[in-house]
């Protein structure tokens, strides 16, 4: 593969992780359901990465299917917070190093407490942002766990 590696891909390589890359840069979209369609994938298996801020001021990462909505009450419960709110778009790049639509759970500037919707365990591998708009990574939960400790939770 001759594509330029993203930080997420370099980190996966450093752990000798087994993963596959999808390039949909010829069909630029940040809409998750459109991404799933372009890739010819089940949208239940394509996950979006959302960053939130808790009432305590701590940040949390939530991964859920692109065709689902984050339930902020369930997310707060999972994070043991009184409440969580979506991080403002303008705060995403300085906090994570990623832009909206290209935010990968792997390779953020800091490691945040991460939650993945429990439906992810229904698949051998899930697909998520590769760290740049137009790139997706497919890998197993076991490979993700090598780089990002996470908790499976009911967050939708």
C-alpha cells in the first residue's frame, strides 16, 4: 500500500496489529452512513468516534455505529459522570490532534477513557476513522485494546 500513513496506522504498525485500510478519498464525505454505503459495508459495523466532556471537565471518547445516536444519559452513566456533553468542534483538533470527520480513537494526543458500544462484539472486526477524512481502518476489538483500553457499554 502506498498511501500516506496516519498516526493511527503508524501506532497499529508499531504493535504489529492486523488491520485493513479503506481509502474513500475519491468520495469525500464525513457522513458515517454515506461512508458505510461507499465502502459497501453494514452500517452497524462502521463506527463513529465522538469526543465528549463530562461535568467534571474530563474528556471521554465514545465509539458507536454510524447509524446510531449517542445517548448522553447512558454515556454519562458509563463514564460515572453527572452528565456529558458533546465537545465543541473547534476544541476537537487542539484536544485530540484530529479534525471532525477524521477523528480516530487511536493516536489522539492523550489517551482518554474510551467506551465502545457493546454491539461491536457482534463482529469479528469493526471499521472506524483512520485518522484523516477519507480513510477508514478495519480491525478487531483485540487489536484496538492493544493501543486504547476501552469498556464495552450500552451507550445508544
